[in-house]
C-alpha cells in the first residue's frame, strides 16, 4: 500500500458564517492509497473548533506512514479497526484513510458502495442548501442565486427570528434551521413555536453540546424535531442523544469515517431516531462518500461542493436537490490528477 496526501485550501463562493465565526476558505486533507495499482481517495476537512488542523493530520500520517504501507489490506472494516488503534486521537485522519479504503474496495469489486450494500438510490432524500449568517439582503440574494426546494438556514444570533420571517417572504421552500449550539433553553422555548409557523421542518443543535439537562426539557416541549450535531460526534454519543433529541446528524469526519457511520445509522434506527448525514464543506470526494449512505437516511446535508468556488474532483451532481450518481465504482469519483 503506497500512501500519499495533499492539502488544499478551497475558497467559498461567499464568506461562510455560522454562530461560531466566519471563514472564506475550507482547508481539506486528501489522501491517496495505491493498492496494487488501484487508487482510492479520501478526505477530511479541518475544523478549527475541533482543534485538528490539516498540518496535524499530515504530521500524524508522516510519523506512522510505514505502518500504513505495511498493512495487508483485505476489507475496509478490518482496515478501519487498524486505523482506529493507530491514530486514536485523530478521527479526522482516520476518516480520510477509511474513505480511501472503501473507495479501493468498491473498485476491486467494480461496484459503487451503495450497490455493494444493496441500497436503492431512488430512496435517497433531497439535499438541502445552506444559507450562512449574513445581512437579510445578502441572505435573500443567496437564495435567489440558488433556487432550491430546501434550505438550511444558520441561526443562533440576535435577530434570527426576524431574519427567518423576511426570508419566508421570498420563498415557499422548506426551511431547516441550525443554531450551532447558539441558543439558551429559554431562547429555544421561545423561538421554536414561532419557527414552526414559518414552515421550519427541524431544528439542529439548539443548545450547547453538553447541556443535557436543558435538552431533556426541550425534547419534551419542542413542537419541532430536534437533531443533534455537536452533541453527537462518535458512536457512544448515539445512546446519549436518545430521549434528548429526535435524531442525530452524523459527520463522517468527526465520527472517523464511513465504517463507524454505518454502525451509528443502524443504532439510531434501532432507537427509532431520525438520521441525517451532514457535510463539513468537503469537496466532491467527501460528498460522494455521503452519497453512498444517502439511501439509508431521513435527511441529508451534502451541499459542500455547491458552497465552494473550486472543486478537486468530479463526482455526484444535483438536480434541484436530487442526487445524481455517476456510474464509476467505489465512491464514484474521478480525479484528473493528484
């Protein structure tokens, strides 16, 4: 197994703001695994508030590269367990390598992953399109620039109800809101009934990630489904979110890849919880990985490539929110060069 990586800094079409701050570029770490001439690709974007940078991923990979190259690859799940123990404190790097392992596996079998798993892509939900925090005028302009059947609106700042009210005047599309842990319990109890009247479908991470007491109260009183994001990082968090949230949002990068994400989806369904897989502004590499899981999901947020100005691969496309798959094996992507 030959291992290489590259770091990219991909610009956004517009500055992207959530309650945690603003960024103009997305730094992302891309790995290439070459297994007997078959190349697999994986990706992990860096997120500052999780304190794992692209430089940290590179440092960890370089330090243990020899162990990766000596591993006898046979199947992705066995590979993930090896990676999990090799890099116990870097789930982002494990995600990129796990994704690349699955890409190789699909190419060996000459099928896309969803085909190997027996999934019907016709059942995949529509993806939403995210509108970051901005002036009302700019947020309306972004919606008009990208007419879409479903928008995720970033909230969690002063005046967000007024913003949603104005946005509603400009579209009949479904709204989802994501507070990114920006509300107090009192604010959430006040805002959620109003959001329901504005045609909001669900609320993502209303309270601080560790405010379990507040979420228990809100869970019982909310008139809208509540979806965990920052409160649901790894597999162990699925159980914690039960009876505190109506569903979970899985991020491949945070949970350490496709392999644990599949287990999280299964466990959440056993608990009768809704399941979303969300993006962290990945390129078409990470977006294609989400697409393979999409038929298993209730909701999907995989608009990262639509928010970026440049891409580094070709993969899934979208037709008014509907995922359009390629006919390529593995993740279903193509890189012209690496």
